[in-house]
């Protein structure tokens, strides 16, 4: 929905101004889209790439490490901490995501 809204606004602006060049569309669509939705997509790709490379045994081990967790009250940071306890290598593989989640926690407490 957000990408569609950004695209609609960009199309309106470009057509209204008579400039539908690549440069104009990059300025009024691509940059705002990347600044909002792009970050979430980048973080999702990091997680996907990390987990897709895990073996079945590793995935089973991680799943079992979360058996006693209460997911309805769990934040992303809580989930990451539980997973890191189960597999220390994940801390390195997902370090960008972990830093990002920590920033969100700090920002929400301000």
C-alpha cells in the first residue's frame, strides 16, 4: 500500500511537471521508496539469506531452543537474543539486524 501511494504521488508529480525522465522518477519515487520501505526489505533479505543457508539440523536446533518462549509477548529483540543463545554464529550473520533492532528499542524508550 505504501509503495503504491508513493508511486501514485510520484506519477502525479512527474506528469504535472511534464518531466517523466529517469532522473525525475528516481528523485520523486525511488529515493522516498527506499527511505521508507527499502530498509525493511533490506533487513528481511539479511534474515532470509542467513536462514536459507542453515541446515535442517541447525533449523531444528533453533526451533527447539524457542520451545518455552511466549511469542505473544516477545519483541524482535527478545527473539534475536533467544536465537543467539542457541547459535552464536547467528550473532555474526545477523549483526546488522541486531544493531537495527537495538536502535529501535532505544528510540522507542525516548
